[in-house]
C-alpha cells in the first residue's frame, strides 16, 4: 500500500516499551495470535505475539498461559547463553515481554521476512522446479547447528529440548543482499531445560528433536530434490532403503547420507535410554531384595549423542555444492528453480520489508476491515500524520475502540486498496 499523505487512522498497540501500529495479521492459532507491527519506538518492523484472549492473566494455570510464558523464558535462556559466548544463534531476538493494560501477556520479536519453511516447501512442491540438493543440505545444516548449541553449548545451564519442532516452527530470513535464506527456530512454548542429574516427566526419547528433523528430510526435502515423477511414497522408500555403504559418508547422495547418520544417532540415543531404564529397574530390585528404601527418582536423562560428525559432514557437502565466490552462491542453482522459486521468494521478502502500517483516511473504513476481527486488543484508534516518514501519532481516539454500532453515523471515505483478504500463503510469514 502506498504511503498516505495527510491525516489518516491506524490501530495503535500501546504495550510497555513498544507503541506500535498494526501492519497485518501474521497468524492466528488456537491460543496465540501474531501481528506484524511498525514500532513507533524504533521506526521498524517487528512481530507482536499475544494470547488471543487478553484477560488471561500472567501466572495463570491455563495451559496456553504456561506455554506462552515458557516460550519467553526458554528463548531468553538460549539467547542469553549464546550471547555470553558470542555464538550467532539462529533464534529470533526477544525484544521485550510484558503485561498488557488489559492484564494479558505480549511479547515482541525480531521479524523473519522469508516466511515459514512449510510455506517455502509447499511453493516448491506446487511447481516443476527441483529443490537443489545444496540448498536442502544448507537448510538441514542450519537447523542442526541451532540444536547442537541447545544440546551442548549452554554449559552450566544444562541443555534445552525444543519438543515442538516442525516446518511451521522453522522460519526463513533473507539477510540484506543475500540470495540464500538463513534458518531460524521459533516457538519454545513446549521446550524443557534439563540439568545434570535431573530426570524427565515423560518418555525421554520423545524429547530429542532429531526425530522431527529426520521427518523433514525424508518427507519433504529429499522428495523435493527429485523429479516430480519420483516423489511418490514408493519411490522414496526405495531411495532410502537401498543398500547402504559401510560408511554413510561415501553415499553418493549426501542428503540421504546425512539422514542415515542422524538415524544411527537416533537409535543410539534410544539404546542409551533403554539401558538407563534397565539400570534403574535393577537398582530398584536390589533395593527391594535388601529391604532398603526404593529410590524414588525418575530415570536420569542420558546425554544426547554428539551431532558434531554430522555437522562436519554437512559443512563439507554444502561447500561442494556452492561456488567459492561468496557474491553469487545461487549460481549453483538450476535456472528453473532460481526463476520460479528463489527469486520470487526473495522478492516477497523485500516487499515485506517495505510494508507500511495499515492506514485509512476514514475511521469507519479502518474498523470495517475484515482482518481486524482477528486483531485482539487492547488497541486504540490513532490519528496519524501519514506524511511523516515515521508515522507521527497526532492523537489517540480511545472512544472509537469497538464502536461498530456507531459506524453508520460516520462520514466514511473508502479508499481504493487491494483486497483485504490475505492468502493463506502470505499469512505464513511468522
């Protein structure tokens, strides 16, 4: 939407530390909603995440509140640990977290402009282009690098398991001037922190995120690196069930080799857990036989296997697939993929970077926007000087919030805009 000159109206969120104008809805889940907003404080785009119902108080017992709070707490933990050692962790930066005036909870995050991995893979699947193996390896490498830090790089803070890793909780971000996206993990609402000697509340094998990565490789990435006629379940089963070389590193398909290396670690972890369970059972039987108190502690969580060998293999494989010239890494991609998938994805990211607040000349037109039904408050209608590059707020009109019954009495100017109905693909930005 082009800038609006003169006085206009927008939706204003007055969160502690971040006055921001509504740009567009990003997602609206069962319990949480996210919006792309233009920060009046920083004059830039950021993501505002809040519980759908603003009357859920901080510290409540509702599961949604607990997961929202854990998302903030765990993300802050891993980001602080990474900052302490200078590690460039690929998790969106948490800018603030606070209570809203209505008693709800809100958090603000750095914005990832490339959308979800799921949306990117769906676009790849819809066209004839084949996903370049080098890009698939790059995506897996960056996912594993983040998980490796969460498992081994947090020192005295223990380790963190994400426990809700899937392609909709993985974001892509195109840095300025880069033709290839970086990969970020989001939504730590179900994550757990494990310290030395502590035990799990449930099956510890379900905690490790590598099973989810294996699913992404087998069900999505590996299939998309093959022609459309060879993506069926049967074709993929034969592809992965071929006789393996004695060393997976010698497999001529590096993505399949990485899958088998991770699968071996997956089984090794399962064996370690089984051994720990058997050891606890043995100690319980011995205590019972000796008439000693039976130890009440749960099974201690064994440390996860090291991902370092897989990371080293992937780094070498990625380096082989990309040219040495850092200025043109997409030259390794075939023309069809570059023209049909990669360039449009970069253009979408650049367009999102330039998005402006949703402003309307008439208050009634602003409140009638169907999208606003999904924007949970509290928000106010702000009178904006739209000619100012920073969108200077002239006045806040709280009396008009929710004044749908009075709209018929307003003199409304309906401006010419594109349809307010955003496609599902566009809404997968966050």
